[in-house]
C-alpha cells in the first residue's frame, strides 16, 4: 500500500489524483498504541515490535514508531532490506534482522547498526568475513525444524561464535528461539521448546558467551505463558490486533472500505460474474465494489464473504474478480454514493480479518498482509503518549 496523509489535500504529485477517492485502507495507530501498551503491561521483559512484511500490511515505519512510543524498545524484521528501509526512514531504535541468505548485504546492515541472527556456522563465517564487528543473536531451533540451528549443531555454533568474538569478529548479544504451536496454550511442544531454549542458553554460557538478550516468545506465548518471556518478547500480530491464542481482546487497526462504483436493478434470474456462480432467486439490487483479489480479498472467500452496507451485513455474490466484487444490496437502499466496509475491527458489525480468514480458510495474518499495493493507506495518528495518551 502507498501511504498518504490523513488529509486528502496533501496527496500531491502531478500524476496522482488531487483528492483521495476510491477504496482506502485506514490504519488506526491508536489501536496499535493500545495493543502495545496492553502487551507491555503483561510482561517485565523488553518488547520487540516485529514489523516485517510492511508491518503486517499496516506500514512498517508507522507501526514501528507507534510501538516504540508505547512501550516497545526493539524492532524486528526478517531481511536486511527491511531493516535498512527502517533506517532510511530515520528510525534508530535497536533493530534485529533474522532471516537472510548467505548472500545478504551484511556489511550494510552492520554499518547501519542492525543486529543479525545467526542460524548456522555458514552464516557465522559469512558475517565474520564480510561484516566484522556484527552484533549477533544466535538462533536455536526450538521446535519448528525451520529457521535456527539444529540442536546437534548448537554447541559447535556456540564455540565458533565464542572464538569469533574473541577475535573481535562478532559480538554475541543474544540467543533466540521460536515456538511452533503457541496458538494452543498448554501444547506439549511449548514445554519442550522452553526446555530446549534453557538448554541452549546454558550451552552458550558454558562456551563463555554472555548473551544479554534471550528471546523465545511471540504474541501468543507472551499472552499465555510467562515462562517463555525471558529478557525480551517478539510481538508482531498482537500489535495489529491479532491474538493467535484467542485469549485476549486486542484492537483491530485496519479498516478497508470502498465507495460503490455503481448500482443496478437485478431481476430474478440474473446471473452474476465469471462462471455465473450465483443467480438471483428474487429481484434485488446489486452494488459494484472496486476491490478484488489483486487488492487482497481472497478469491477463496467467493460465495461466503460479506461486507457492511448502511450498518447491515450483505453478501458478496458471484466470484470475487481481480479488481471487483458484487454485493447483493437487497433492500438496504444503498446507492452509488454509499461506502461499504469490507473489513475492520468489527466494532460496528463489519467483517474482521478473522471473518475473512474463516471464509477463505486461511489465517488473519495472511488476510492483512495480503491487502494490496494499489490501495491508498490513510493513517490516523496515535495520541502523543505524553499528552494524556490513549482514549
Ligand atoms: C513473525 C515472527 C514473530 C512475531 O510473531 P507473532 O505471532 O506475529 O507475534 C516472532 N518471531 C519470529 C521469528 C517471527 O518470524
């Protein structure tokens, strides 16, 4: 999404429309502020705000600044490119990048003051050779068999890191892990992950390392299991109102809405859209919504999804197309000047990211990160934390 200021008059540039019209994604940073504060109040550990994937589709820099103002002290992203983009935006908070191939631009990361996760001996070698002086967080696989060093290789990695630190090539400041099934509080794998992490830290210490930052928990573990907190928790989904554990009411931060492009009368028997997947059984009125799967509405939600029109839920009918979808307006009386809410926090009855995820058999994470590049983003600022704070 391209970010624009809340004031449409400030949309400038010769080729841009002078007034903001059409669909828009409204990001409410007050919600991000409230979520950050709620989570920070649940732990004595530091909070790393995870702003990967353009801040879960909400805007990485906006999410980062808001979280930092409301209790986060660190930022986390996957790639060096994401980290450098935040630095270019003028954000100088402690920042960790944890997912990079051996060909990543580690030198620029180190020059930009970006900490790097080290999941393997190869990564340690690449850093020692190409980016001496790197601050690193050794990454242990604590149960996903995905990212992070295999426990069988952990001792060798710790020893090599201690040697590299002795030679002045790296500074080991952290140890990190990640848990596989935290959306199910009490899952056996969380205990196993905790034990493996404690073992990993002990091994690092026996190798002479003193990792100051020890971090294992993401949003769900932070909200359900204090034993996972250690010195820092990494919060992504929770910042934008998604609690994978389903235990805590957080505030949705994104609202996607669009004005109807047109409205037509549809007699009984009218077949709608590609494949004629829906046919009106009684006469109705159909509204055209200028958003489709290229804008992040999952095609798989076709036939199930709803939107909010004049305060009531109405079904999208027929297949969701690339750029448009059709809503059965029924007797709402809505016309082409009405705006429909496609997705939002749910406070006024509009569908949530969780609803869209349910309709398309995916995760709310995929819904919010999929919202498209061509929808202008309107940012509602958070109140200043020093001037009375949150509403
Ligand atoms: C995305 C991610 C997080 C954040 O997880 P949430 O469930 O979104 O809070 C934390 N750690 C790692 C390694 C991640 O990839």
